[in-house]
C-alpha cells in the first residue's frame, strides 16, 4: 500500500523505474556479502526495494485496461513469474558453474548478471513508460479516447464494445 501511494504521487514511470533500478543495484550488491549479517542486511534491503513492484504493476495495469479486459491481462502478467523461473533457472545454474571467472565466485557472478536486466529495464522504463493511455505516443486519438473513456466510472456499461482497430 505505501508503495502504491508513492506510485500515485510520483507517477508510474518514475516509481516503477525506481523500484527496478534499486532492486537491480541491491541484488548486484549481494555479490559483496561476506557473512550472515551482511547477507541478512542485503536481503532485507532487497525485499524493501522490490516490495511494491507487483502491486505497482497491477495498479498501473488498471490505468490501461478496462474492467472487461483486466483479469486476462493480470493473469498474463502473473504467468510471467513461473515463466521467468523456467527460463532463469538454467541460466542461474550455468552462471554458478562459472566459478573463478573474472575473479568471482559463481554465486557472485550470478548476482551481478541477473541484476543487470532489472537496472537496464528500469532505465528504459524511466525513458519510455507513459503514465497512462492519455500520454502514450503510439496510440491514435480514437484509441486514446476509447481507453480513457472505458476506464472512467461513468463509462461503465453492461455491454462490452470492441476496441478501435489499429492504424
């Protein structure tokens, strides 16, 4: 909840980017762990940094998708979690096997390499993520009106209209 309040205050672009960038940097800092105290400290900071990501994305998706489409979109987002584990697990295993590469242990290398996408995507989100459909440069006026109109409470109706077609 506090993170969503900050997302509303600072905007989705800035807040989600902040979450991803700090998440990646703290995750990379795991490579610097030297004992149980530093491990617990880094893990606590990592949890604090990433805590608002999932609910923040769900909140952000509500700005884009009308109620009739929202469950499907959120389900697709939720499927990304096990899919990322499916893809990431073999990569993690391979990185763990690179013990000694660049003078790092395999777990240190894994922490750094797997943190990089979060930082890069956070920087891309900072640059390209629009606050909502009303600020999306790739939507034409008809699409923008349809999306913003369908999200308003006054636009709720029992019938479901199809979105306007692309260009």
